[in-house]
């Protein structure tokens, strides 16, 4: 056989072998799965974002007088509620529901934090927050500080608050009643509207946690 013909055949065989090898390698690679859509938890008044939303940057003061920033929310799941310690009804009821929720969480789930964002910083001093939060448990925390920073943080979790006079010289605060669930990356994953039920909250938390784990998000 002519040398040039043999050379051509060898080259063709090498090309075929390379193509075959490439196809085999590609077939051996795990298929990239499309992200699973966020679970529909509307029956539990819970609305999950397909992509978690960032929070506003903030520097506030915690119940122990320490500086708290957005970075401090990283590493754990956190239920966030905007309210105030002098609230006569919604706030204590919501906080009590969160305490009951905490008692219902399965032990295999990551233990979340519960964060009260003050809508009344003039009266909600760190000392007052600590006294109030101690009643609910060690995983309950709060932040207070500059009112505009608090408004910005509240807005980033879809909440608002407004101060008004009750006519007798007393300050009342109208505020949103929903909860926001923050993932371990410090981003808002879900909004949970009232009325709040501890069993449904615990179930919704599990559903969201399992969804993030299946999709290889940072589930904590």
C-alpha cells in the first residue's frame, strides 16, 4: 500500500477514535438538571421565590448592644418579623406562634433564628428588646437603631410601618404582619402571610429547606 495512503488512513482512524472518545466522555457526564420550580405553598399562605432576593445593607444594634449587619444573617435560616415591643396584639401573638413553631420543628432540620426588626426604635432600646425577647427563647433576637435604616430593611422584606398618634398623646405603630424567611446566604427566600399557624409554619419551613437542598442551594 502506498505510504501516503497509509498515512491518510492512520489520520482518519485517529480522528474517528478522537470523535468516539469525545462522545463517550460526554455521555458519561451527569446531565445538568434544570432547577426545580419553587414549591407551591399558597395553601399555607407561603409564597416562595424561585430566586432568593437580596436584603438591604444595614448596620443596626442587637439586643445585647452589639453591632448587627446583613452579614450576621448568613449561616442560619432566619424568620424575620417587623414589629415593636409595645405592640398590644399582633406582635405578641406572632412571637408566641413562632415559639410554638420552634417547638414543632423536626430535630433533623437546621435550627432557625427569629429576628424582630423594631418599628419603634425610640422606645425599643437594646435593653427593652432583650427583656422582651428573653420571654420567647434563646433563638429570638432583635435589632433597633436608626429609623430610616430600619425602614430600608423592612422594605427589603416587603414590610412597611407608620407611626401615628392615638389621639391621647400615645404613639401607635401600624406595621405589616407577614413573616419573611431568610436563607443561610442572607437572602429572602419566602414570604409567609397571616394568619400564622405553627403547624403550617413548621411544614412550610421543611418544604422550603428540602427544596433548597434538592436544588443544591446553600440550605445550611
